[in-house]
């Protein structure tokens, strides 16, 4: 079954779960802007262990027709599960406002990193602070709709 046809598992409990629920139940008319000037999308990946479709909300930026997300995990020492899932299977589904689309995700290359980092920190300056919490380099992920 194609990921876009599956019903994903959403986060349980907490503000991310509430955000995803609002986004989904409103058809994307609410939740797209988490805070003023902070756009979010819903990312669905295939769990690299479970094989289940899993959905979360992420702040995004744009790079031409592509969407960009940052695997900061709030500065945690390990990558977020959604990023580990993308490494295993780059075929994803995104919802941006009311639009749901199949897409392919990839980790941005070193030649793109500085430019895309600026795109994301212009939207969410706290990424610079998160970056001081861990020696881990946060992957920037480019998502290209099909």
C-alpha cells in the first residue's frame, strides 16, 4: 500500500499531538501557522522498525518548489525518529495547509547547508540555541513534492 493511502499513527499526548489533531481535523485550515510567521507542515514517514505510517508536525521553510525541515529535536543528542525513518525510506507524505502530497525527502548536502540553515533560523531563531546543546550536526531535509 502506498504511504499516501495509509492512515498514519499520530503522536500521543502533549502539544505536538494537539497540534497535529487540530491540523488534521480542520483540513489544514488551522494549525498551518503554529505561531505568527511560523509555518508548519505535517510529515508522514514509514517507521523504519514498525513499517507503520507515522505523522508529526514540523516547522518548514521553502527553497524554490521544495520544502525544508530541520531535524533539531530541540537540541537532543540523537536524531528525531522521523529523520531516522527518512534515512531508511525517503518516500514521504506532506500536508501543507489543505494540500496533501506524496514527496521524496533527502538530506541537504554541505553545499546547501549554510543557505538552508539561514532559511530555517530566519523562521525559528531558537534553532541557533538548540545547536549549542549538542555536538550533533542537525540534518537539514529537503522535501520535493512529486
